[in-house]
């Protein structure tokens, strides 16, 4: 989109981070201990466990908050996997996912997903017994 003024996903994330930190929201990293039992003896990579972690953008009073201005796969991962993991570890019991609406996504770099697409997929996927209650918030400029 040469010549167009675009919103920066990185800058938007930094604004959310600055404002939420002021209000007592903090990120949380949990260390991953990857299993090696599925490898043939002597084959497991030596650095498999080194520095591996999962991180939630913000947590406050058992509420997890993810701000996602990236690819579609990250939105799905946040809600369908990461929030379930953090719930199972006892860090959250509900979640919020903040994403752009289509109008904002069109004024961002290519490949940014948006609210309407995400909601449609979640509605057509159906409910699962591993789901965490999550409020999806679509924002515009």
C-alpha cells in the first residue's frame, strides 16, 4: 500500500501496553517443560526445553486479556488454545480478545485479520467443553 498512511500494529500494541500497565494489568510468562518421551532414545534435541515459554499479554484478577493486531492464526490460537492453557494452570477463568474490525484492518499492514471474520468462524465452530468464556472486542480508529 505504497503512499498510504497506515496504522502500525506494533505501535497500537505499545499504546495498549502502556495504558494497561498503568491500570495494574501485567503480562505473565509460564515456562514450558516439553516432553521428550516421544523421541527415540538419544534423538531428543538437547536444547528442547531451553527458554521455552507461553505468555499472556495481560492478566488482572483472573481475567486474561490479549490484544491481537496480527495474523488470523494468532487470534484463533489465543482463544482456542492459550486461554485454555492459562485457565488450566489456574491463572485465568475468563478472557478478553481485542482485535480490529474490518475497517481498521484495511488501514493496517497486509495480513491483519479482523473481528467479523473471527466471530463468524467462532459461531460456526460451535461450543466445546474446553472453551473459556471470552469476550471478543472489535475496535476501530
